[in-house]
C-alpha cells in the first residue's frame, strides 16, 4: 500500500510517498480504507524532531476518515462498509490503517471524507476542553481565543450547541466573520480592542465563567484578570513558551481552576463519549467541518508548509 513517510527529521521536503505492507488486524480492530487524512500542528513537531517518533521510516498524522473494509473478531459496533472518522489514529496518512473499533465514529452520509478528517482532532479537542475539563453549563459565558482556527471554530459551535454565551477573539474582519458564522455572540478583534476590558464590560465586571486558551503563556496573566471567582481556564496550547510562569497569587485569589488537556492521554472512555456526541451533532447538521485547503496525497510536503505558514484558516486536509 502507498504511504506518506519520512526517513529523517527535517523540513517539509523530507516527506515522500513510499510503499509498506498493509496492516493486519488485532482483536477488536477494524481496517479502514482511508479517504482523507488531516494535518495538525503536532504533526509538524514530530516531523521536525521537537517530539520524537518511534522509528523510521515514519508514517505521520493522526486524523482520518474512510470506510471500514475488514473487522476483526470481537468487533460489534462497526461493520464492513461503514463510513467513519477517527483521531489519534497513528499513521493516518496511508492507504489502509488498522485502528481500535472503539476509536472510530460514524460519519454521516452527507459529509465527505475530507470533512470527516477535518472534524477529528479539532472537534475532539474542543469537546473535551469544554465538557470533560471545563464542565461547561447552559447559559454560562465562555471566552474562546482564536475562533477562526480549527479548534476555536469547533469550540464556538459546540459551546453554542450547549446553550452557552460565546465571546470569541479574532485578528481581522475575515477571521471575525468565520467566528460569527460558527455562532459566536460577540467577536473581539484583539488587535483593535482591549480584550480584558471588553470581556469585563460584557460580564458586568463579574468575569467570564470559562476560558479556552490556545497560547496560555501569552495570555495567562490577563486570563486571571478576566476569569470570575471560581471560573475555569483550559490550557489547550502554549506554543510560544512551554514553561510559562504561574501568577499563583492571582490564581489563588480568584479560586480559579487551571486545567490541562492533551488528547493523546485522555481516558479512552471520555474520548468515546465525546466522539459519539460529535457524530450526533454532525448527523443533526448542528455541527460542521471547517476546511481551509485540500492537498493531493503526493503533496504532503506542500500541506505541511502551508500549515506552518499560518496563512490558512481551517483544517489542512490530504485527499487519498
């Protein structure tokens, strides 16, 4: 079978198309013929060696959508012919991938494989952040940074679906429109407005219930100014500085919770609950994928370069 692979760490040009044996199934697994795979920032960290891979040649990516073509003994929830999406599916950029059946979720017939791959990690991270970690409730107020990005845009949709009041940040008018289309009640252009002042004004100076932060090292201090007493801050990412200082006194005075989230290490039962809820939202058409650009299988290097350029809003997808 064909795979996208790299044999050493490096820039996007290390990605090539190669051949490997089709995987064999273990108990409880299904074999998926991949229709599309998604590229995430974490994939570039592995490619560059910021995070180590198990061995070379390495087949990258974790998000996929496709069709079940074989099921091992013990699989009851899926059948051959089922259309599915999945995240945390190691080696997703191959023609065929073997994954645990419990990690695959139904892809409604009205969605393409490209849309299914776009849903995967973005919606799963957003869902787990909002509900598993922050325990978001109806009518609470939530601030979502970077609402035009993949995770942010998914979080806006999920929070609105749950009945929350959503305040989003964006860097320009085009990004603001993406957040509004996703359902944000208020969008703050952080380049033109003081986010802290605006949020406190919108909450009658009481502060925000929940914050989803994509770059916590840059925002933690002002997050603690904005969070209400007893509020929750979910730290989805910290790409600028992985070891930020903790303003402990502010955190303590606000009785606030600072919550981590890493999809790769979340309890599989929580992942399963989130995945089924996301699929239900997709089937009801209350949730939708956010694709930025689609590349051909042979263009994986271009896909990685485009992601690193930060010039596209939405998911970068590889069509198989």
